[in-house]
């Protein structure tokens, strides 16, 4: 109708006992109603008792229906409600539609006090073989230091070798480098890599591990008793 208003609302996930379910749904329904229509003053406040009564009725109806249709102890579960709330122009609740009440089963809970990233070694070794007369070499020579800078230059042992110099020729034989530009990340040889490949391999070269402390996992008590009725349905 033209003078009607409606809005989709949803509750947070709460404990499945009646009081928690009722409190969450009541807060959502009456809270949204108040915020939306409080400017209407007396015209809105005259519906206070009606709105409170309707809200309690809808909470009771949902909960009793769930209890009658399941073999579950709802207090051991979690519940979330979504629905569209309908009012007349003055803020009087006139109905609900598109309601969904979802039941969740909490299996367990993982708690971690702290997680730290641990680098197992000091630096990643990177060598670049280039040539002063090669265009691709110059592009890599410009690109590579910029990548290392974004990742933190202090994490790398970076060296460049002119492929045509005496030192470069000797080092190329050691690493079996036959053409330029060639980038060696630890023992991985990359011939004329593009930026995406180069950055990816450098990032992958970090040997990281997760150090955890204060880790505790608890399985919900009587989880078996909760699941058995579900399996029989």
C-alpha cells in the first residue's frame, strides 16, 4: 500500500535459548521502529504497547514453531533471524514477511593468544647478470632494485655482474649462466623474466613460518548428544 513502510532487518547470531533469541529480535524490531518513526512524536508513541505486544507474539511464534519442528535442544545452538518489517505511515507494526530463522551448530572454538611471523634466515640471495649493450638487461636492472625496495632491501643480498666483464664471465661459469639478462634467486635461474614472474618468485623465496602461543581448541561439550538427533531426521 502507498502509506505503508517496510524494511529488511537482521539480528546478530545469538545463543539459542529463548531469552537470548527474544532479546535480539526485540532489539532489532523495536530499535529500528523507534529510529525510523520517533520524529512523528505522539502519532508514533501511541502505538508503543501495540508494537511491544506484536513483537513478543512474533518472538513466541517463531520459537515455539522451531521447537515443535525439531528434535534439538535449541539452547545448545545458535540462532539468527532475518525478516522484512512492515509499518503503517505512523509507525504501527502491521506485519512481517520474507522471514528466515537460521539455526547454527557450534562445534568448537579455537583461541590463539598471539601469532608471529618468523623469518628462518637472514637474507635472500639474488644475483643479476646483465650486459651494458642489451636493452632487456637495462630494463631488468632498473626494475629489480625497485621490487627489492618495496619488499625491504634489508631482506636481500643483491649483486650485479656485467656479463662481459672478467668477474662476470667467471661468475657466469659458476652459475651456468649462458645469456642475459638472467636473475638467480638462491638456486633458481630466471632468464629474462617479466615483472610479474620476478616479483612472484622473489616473494616466494622468503622462508617464513608461523610461531603461535597460547593456542587452545575446545570441542563443544556434549556435541555428540546434539548431533545424534540430527542424524536420525
